[in-house]
C-alpha cells in the first residue's frame, strides 16, 4: 500500500472519530488520547513520514500504555539482596502496612494530645517504644539515618567547631553521604585521628582542643578492615567525651534492635549496646536491620536529644504520619515478640528473609523450578545472597538459586525482558546465566515469578 503523502495526513478530529480511538478514550480519557494522536501526527509531519492507519494506531496505543504504566511499581526481587537500597530496602510487616494505611487514609493524632485536647508531640509514641527497647533516655525520628547524623552534628557541632573521627571510619555510605563531607557541610572542621587500620583512645585524647565539640564513631557498615587492626571500645570513646565535656555521637547505620546471632546471622552491634556504651547520641536507619520504613532514629541522653529536637533543621527532617505509623507498628513487634526470634522472623519480613534456613530456601527453589516452562532450561544450584544496605559486610548467606539457560535467548536479553515484564522481575547474572535467588521472593510470589519467566521467553 502506498503511503499517503505528507499533505494527506488526516486532521486530528478525523482520527478521533475512528471507533478504535473512541474505545481508547473510554479507558485513558479523552485528553490523553487527543494528546497522543496530536503527538503521533506531529512526529509524522516532522520526519515527513506517511500515514498508515494500523501502524499509526499501534503507535498511539503504545504511547498510551507507556503513559498509563506507573512510574513507581512493585517489582519481584530475585537478586537475593534483602535490604536492596535501589529496590526500596525492607519490605514492611503486615502490621506496619495496616497502621500506615489507617493513618494515611484519614486523620491521626499526629501532633495532638488526646488526653488534654491540646498540641502533642509527633515523636512520642515511637520514642516511648525506643526507650523501652534500648534503654535510651529520649529519641526522635527523622527521614533517614543520613538526616539523623546531619541533625546531630548541626545541633552539637556548630560552624567553627571541631569533630574528631578515626581515619578508619571516614566512610562513604553511598551516593553523596561521605562522612568528611557531612561533617564539613555544617561548617565544623573534621579532625582525623589514628590511621586507616589502627586508632587508639589516646589518639582521640591528643586531638581534643579548645574548639572540639564532638567525638564521633562511625560503624563500618559496608566494609571491613581486617588484619593488623585496632580500635578503642565504643564505651572508651563515650567515656572520654564525658570526661572532657564533649558530646559523643555514634553513627550506627544498620542499627539492629534484635541480636542477630539468635537468627543464625553474624552479630551486629545493637542499639541497646550503643546506648549502654554511654553515647550521648546514636543514629541509625529504620529500613535496614530493623526492617521498618525509611526513617532515621536518633536516640540517647535526654539533653543531647532535646537539643536536636529544638534545632530548626528538625522541621525539615521530620517524617510524616504514615512513616511514623509504620515505624511504631514495627517497633511494637520487637517489644511484643523480642524474646521469640522465630516469631519475630515471621512478623518482620526482612528478618525472615535474612534468617531463612537452607531447607526453606531449597523447598522454595524446588517449587519455582517445578512451575517454570521447559524452555527456561532451569536448574537449581547453591549460591550466596547478600544482606545489602551496607549491613553485615562480608556476610554471604548460603542460598538456593534457580539458574536459567534458555536455548533461544542470551542472559542479557532475558534479564532485560524480565525487567520489562508486569510486574518487572529483577534478577542477577552470574557466569553468563540469569539466576533467581529465592531468598527475596515471598512464597506468594513464586507463581508470579514463574509466569514472568514464561512471558519473557
Ligand atoms: C546506611 C548508613 C547511613 C545512611 O543511612 P540512610 O538511612 O540510608 O540515610 C549512614 N551511616 C551509616 C554508618 C550507614 O550504614
């Protein structure tokens, strides 16, 4: 069929009268369809192309489908990285989801004291739980751990003051969060002590001068220094700060509330241990080992926390009602089931995934394998998952992988198709094969993952 010449492009209203286009308007709304038709015709005009109806309408349908696809979508995570920062870190507990939905749907006593009928404090519910769980005197909640550290330094290390940090802890967490830059941004001066591998308490002591305000310890979240190493005990740093009239701050990062060894995982310092070590302020994330929503917890001594709560930055860093509701519900799970690791692992999905045992993972992999089409060339094998989120560095958790080796499609192309699916499935590529780590799949997602693979083939 000869394409019509450029001056024969139909008018927009003519295209809109076609029954197929009317049907599209019923689903997408007339304004969106008009826009897609206009844009399609303009593109033809621009490149001098002819009008061929079937192809043109396909183009309009594709444009409308792209527009309708949500930007932020649920994805199936088969990377095995439990606290995958790019995939939104911790999946929330059902109790947290319910609390979040209820708070978000209507009004809540966010800053309203129901007893007195007057203004209340948005931090009070989470703060009470955090005090109970950690022994801290006070706590506030901010948007994330980066915000907690920023606020701690803004409140206690004013411009021109000095913050002392070990050279072994000048870490980059990811993106723009680099300890030296975070200290510098408030105008304080970073004083580095010790060496990359060895720092002693005497190094801190010798670095304290008239301008020093803060001794800061940063948990080596995402890396380890091994071999000939030395670092003071956390309590020595807190004690030195107290003796010299300074503020001690610990950036604990992952901030486990539960003792992870109860789940068969490598030990991580807990919030309670940091509080017991005597730090004035301890900062950590809500969506790493705690398994809650994105949030930053800042807890410690009453006076030090109060100074943070009063700081003008607090207003800019405070979380909303939905986050606070989800965090409170997650903390309640720790309060109510803290003594029962098995129960806690069932209630808090991130803990459950981290703690999943070999038998459960093997069974899940076998179920996935059985649901996959022959053409996937699938086989179950052993592998390792990563905790992610800069938590438990060096800890590789033994897992079961389903490796795909379809005859017809290469690994890169298959991974691309899986990402383009609905829902998208994110997998890893290992030694030229797409591998699906079942640690980060919920049982309810197995069939969906199998269907995603079938669709991609
Ligand atoms: C992860 C981490 C942060 C940043 O936490 P966010 O919640 O992502 O802001 C800061 N410090 C340490 C030590 C961390 O591990």
